[in-house]
């Protein structure tokens, strides 16, 4: 399977091999419920709210390739950035619910947007159909070469005297994860919000910034180069690529913070169509080749169904909404 450019979009083509098991079921159901005109050659659109090369985009392209194989249709990845992923999500919400437009939508868009924006043109939870939670992207808590080496050491340092702590943006998942951690351990930081890791890392190395929280997909190469130290990972379990780095939960029981990417469609999709896409997405996340590709970029496969996804959205809304309000963060 290859990716090629088609009118500015990247097209994931299905492999020319017959599917099996759940894959065959997905192809049959998908073919039955899609309009006849769509089967004439027009690809399915998978809309992504972050730019090409981002962690979310990399995960979305893995999803597109594997999903194309399982539904027997080409899938065009379309990057529509802006408003913290809401430009893409709203485009999906306003599309015809026939399966020809889907979205690889992130947790911040689905969970945080309603708490950060005073006015929105759509409701990210009411106007989208949950299909499957595909993969998760954990965060890394990083320090410079002369900083604390462990999370307990870092916690003690932050409690004794405030430090400068950086994030890739106010209201981002790393920011709110840091806010939650500080509240949990009873410490505080002078927060510095950067536009990207490119601005933060020089300050971290120079010692003017003591802590930086960033997605593992971005932080892992820096750790491997020896430029920064990974003090802890925010996922429930340790990363396969950083097995020596403990989780935050090993010091702060129950702590977990990560973003994730879900396959979503517009509201009003037919039940057989949702079921077919759900089965195909779950099969994709459980494919050993897909698992290897995801873990190579520090992502973890989830493979949750639509019920699990809907429950996760509700549960995390109740957690992160209060954190965002307490931090006084808005995106307007």
C-alpha cells in the first residue's frame, strides 16, 4: 500500500488482497450501505485538524491506509487546520452522513473545545457520531541535563521553590496535564507557553526553563539524542520505546493524561454503516503491522468501539472541564 498525491490530498489505496474475518464483514457491510455513485471511484475523505507531519497527522495516515484496505475504498487524507482542530471537526459535522466524509478527531477537540470557546458553530459531541478510538499519544515530562532526574525529586524541587514550567500552548493537553499534576502534588510553577518545542528546548537546555511537557511523538527524538531527560510518561503504562522511564502514576497513583485520535463521522449516519466502520477500525488497531507502526512514533493502539469512545468522551469531559476552568483558560 502506498500514499500518493491527488489534487493536494494524500490518497491511501486499499491493498489488492482479499480481506478475511472482520475485514470481509466490514467490506461487505460498507459496500451495501454506501451510495452507488460513491463506489464509482471517488475516495472517502478523512479530515484531520492538524498539519501534515504532526503526531495526529501521522496516526491519521496509518489509520487511512489500514482502513482503506479493510473497506475496499481509497481514502484521501485532507488536512484542514485551525481553531484547535474545530475547523476540521465542523467540516465533518456539516457533511452528508453517508460515510464519504469522516474525521480523525483528537481528544482536545472533542473534550476541551466546549470549555475553551465561548461560541462555536457546532457541538463537537452532539453533532458527531463516535465510531472508534484508534490510538493514544502520551506525553513526556522533561527536564534539562542538570535538572531533577526523577519525578519525586522534581516534585520536591517544585514544592520548595517555584520553577519555570513550559508547555506548547495555553489550553493544550500538555498544559492542562501539568496543571492537574501540580494541583495533585501541591506544587506550583511559573508557566511559560511556547508555540512549539523548537522554542522551549533551547530554554530547557540553558536552564531558564526547568520543566517542559510535550507529546512523546515530539519529545522522544530529543530524549534519544540525549538533549533532554524524560522524567516520566503520562500514560497508564510505560512506553515500549522508553521502558526505563516510569509513569507519573508510579509516583502519583491514578494519574493519567494523554491525547487520543478517534474516528468520527457526522451525526445521523446509518447504523449498518457505523457498525461496518467500527469493525474495520478495530481490526486496523489490532493488526500487528499497524501496532508496530504506531509504536514506532510513540503512539499506542486503542481499538475501542463506539460505546467505549462515547463513554471516554463523557468521562474525560467531567475531568478536564473543571481543570480548564480552574486554570482560567479560554481560546477566544
